[in-house]
């Protein structure tokens, strides 16, 4: 039972900490993917080198982790507010050729980063951009103005 409680506490702590750090830091992985990748080796290692050498304890820990991930996906699927808290919400960084500096400061995105993403979309100037949005997964979407 102690193993289950420890896994639940560590899972919650790591997930909340990653959400607090912001979207840009982990743009390639969702917070849930990163939590799982960080915890599985650690949980298995406790069975190998920790005080409890049993394989049963490792199975219990990994099973608890995957159960938490599954429950989290069910809850976020059924509750929009929890989904926004766990997954994050998009932030508009630029609209109609103008930077929204308040959102850029909040999300810690520099103008140079945004201009780089604009260039990757084949655009040359900010005034060619209808929307620039920092998505919940940390990637920036650029929607050009229609010709």
C-alpha cells in the first residue's frame, strides 16, 4: 500500500510542477508523456536497487502509474475545466500583424522565437500573420492572412 501512495504523490507532484513551468519548456512531449517516461525507470529501479527488491513491488508501482495515466485521460476527456488545467489552453501571441506582448511575457516567448516560427511558415513579415498561437503542447501555430 505504501508503494501505491508514493506513486500517486510523486505523479501528482511531477505533473503539477511541469504544468507550472509552462508550455514552452516541454513542447515536444505532453506533460503526461513526460511524467510517464520519467517515472517508469525510477519505479522499476527501486525494485532492483532499493530496499524492496521484489519484482512484485515494481509491477505494483508501474501498474499504479499506468492506472493514474488512464484515469487522468478519462477525467480530462469528460471534464473540460480539468482538461484545461492539465493540458493547458492556447495563448494568442499575435493577431492581425500585431504582437500581443502581455501574452508573450506570460508565456515567456521572445519576439525572435515568434519571428523564427513565422519564417518557418514561409512568411517574411509579421503583418502577413493573421494569428500566431502558442498551443497547449508548446508548439506555435501560424495562420497567415489570406491573399
